[in-house]
């Protein structure tokens, strides 16, 4: 693989137990650091280093899971760390190589966004201004976690730097679009959650019968597009009709 790219920024590496090591590239959520983590993860996957079983990028770090070989003498931390250091010394590929531009339709407020007005009050904005900030270009999927297909998207305008709700909900409807800490999450199924729900998308974020199962992937560029309630209902019905026609797996 051609690793011609930008040099690795300052980083540190440390063990996380006896079967995982972590590469840390920063201490705060930042688009540049996020892209670095994605580029590093891609380079490590393509390198297929012996003993590595999984590579997981996050906001500021990349976890590298590894396992001992059949004889119990797989790679040790120092050995694997040395190989990774040599790989990164050659440069990091662009994280934009596989990125996609994806529109996510969102019905804001009302029954689909019960926290929109509270968010607007807390931010000192109107609901229209909150929606305008949320739909600005430049959002990126940093990582998936918490549940299958559950994306963490950001980083939004500083005026949307709001905390999570003081009292989490025990059940958040599938497709809910919620914000906190200048980020957005979209609930791929009915789940507990404490983020501020400002809208919902009719799209199915996770479908095990689809390839890939997760609609969004780390590195994807996301644009939130406002839709009205009637459009939401029509699109959700189309999604459900498609599921019915597909039948059981």
C-alpha cells in the first residue's frame, strides 16, 4: 500500500491490558485529530500486522487489539509497538480516500424533537437558529459505538455545546437525532439515552441484512437536511414497506 501522506503528528502509545494497545493523538475532539485517527486505522488494517485482530478508531485514539498465536507466543506489546512505529514513520494515508458525502433527512421539533425548544432556550437561540446551526456543512462521523450503527457526529458550532439531559430517558425511539457537547448521535434502534432530542430521521441506521449493515461509517461527511412531518411519514413508510418486501433473512 502506498503510505505517501502527511507525517504522523505527535503521539504516544501505551498498553491497554495484555491484548490491546492504544495510540493517542490528542486530548480533545478535533476534526484534524479525528481524520488522523481514521487514516492511522486504515493504514493498520491494510498492513495486516501479524496477530492483530481488530483496529478501532475513536475521537482521539486508535485501539489495536491483538491475540497470541496458536502456541501462545503471539506478538508482545514491545514487538507490536515497534512495528507500528515503523509503519507510521512512513506517513499516514489521507482519511478522505474512502469518505462519502451523505444527506440525512431530519424532521425537527414536535413529536420527533421533544427537546428542541429546551435546547433553544438553553443556547439563547430560536428553534430556527438551532436548526440552522445543526444543518451547517462540515459534520463528520468520528466513530461508531454504544450500539451497532450508532454514530457520533460533529463537531458543531460552539453555541451547541450543551450538556446531556440531567435525567436520561429509558427508551429513545429509533431514528432520534440528539445533540450534546457539540456532537450529534442518531439512535439506530429503541435505546436508553440522555442526549437532547431535536428531531428524527426516517432512515434506518442499522440493518443486519444490508451490506454494510451500518448506514454511516467513520469518516463520512454528513449533511442534515430538514424535512416536514408529512415527508418523514412518507419516507418512514417506504422504509417499512421495503423491510416487508424483503421478508425474513
